C-alpha cells in the first residue's frame, strides 16, 4: 500500500509564468491597443513597399489637412490615425503603444480608453488645422499648407500620456507629470508648429479625462473610529424591550 501523497507545503515558490501565456493575457487585456497597432503595422508595410510617388499619394490622401477635411471630413479624421509617415519608426511607436495605450486601456477599460484617445485625436486635429487656416488667412503661412501631410498617432499618445498621470501613485506621479510637461512644453516655447499645439491640446484632454478613470470613483477609507462625517462613532443605542402591544 502506497503512503498518501504529501500535501504541498506552504511557502513553496510558485511555478514561473510562461512568457507566451503572459503575452497572450497582456494582448487580451488591451485588445483595442493591439488591433490599432496591427493596422498601423499593415499600413506601414504598404508605405514601405510602395513607390515614392504612390507613397506620397497615400500619405496626402489619408491626411487630415484642410483640403481633405473640406472634401472628406469624417474619413480623413478617422483614417489619418492609422498611418505613420516614416515606416522605420514603427518599432518606436510599438514601444510607446505598449507603455502608454496598453496600460491606460487595461486600467480604464476599452470603451473609456477609446473615448479618451479618440476624442483627443479628433479635437487636436481640428484645432491644429484651424490654427493653420488662421495663419494662412493672416498671410503667415503659404496657401500650400492646406495640403500639408497631417497623419499619425501622436495625438492619441499625448492623451494617453496625460491620463496615465492618474494611474501612478505619489511621489512617482509628480515626477512623471513634470517629465510630461517638460517633454510637451519645450516645443511650445521654442518655435511651435501646428503639430506641437495639437499635442498640447491632446495632453490637456488627457488630463481632463479624470472623471472617466477608476481613480475618480475611489473613496478614501474612513479613519478608525470615525463615521462618514468624520465624527467619532459612539456606542450603538440601547434597544428597549418590546412590549406585548408592539409589533
């Protein structure tokens, strides 16, 4: 007769996590980020494989510049967020997506993340192109800027960088916030372009998305011995014995 198996001892080290399983769980927890990244990878391959003339046609046709916004407003707003001008930058964008978008989506949920970064992309695009239009009308920019290439995912990344501030705990939050403000603030003070203004607008929209974050719903735990109004909680009132006439 075999002796009964020894029960597992408490304190044993857990088995190491399979990296492939971890990667699958990571992707499943942020599906919007990785679908977006997949589309950008496909469009980057298209640009890389296209001839120079076709590549220029594609980036201009998918831009959300003044001309395209007048001709095809809704498609240009949506499509411009799925292309990058330099395919060799795809790996850098992939890292930024994992650091920013994936973490924000996992924290906020796909719907709220999409509302935040999508709204920031649209608002920053429209506002920055309005600045270009005003500069053209004021003869500070040439009229050819109505066809300027305006594609990319940086507005969404700026919004994600802003809302990620609330994900971090102090004191890390303050150091991160200072770094973000310096990163996006220096271009505004040193010859800002319309894209720099768009980044600043998207960053502010990320900061403004605080009510959509789980942190906004968190309530600080009450102190020991205090009630909801912060007053000391007294002993419970004594219960009188029930009389025969009462129910």
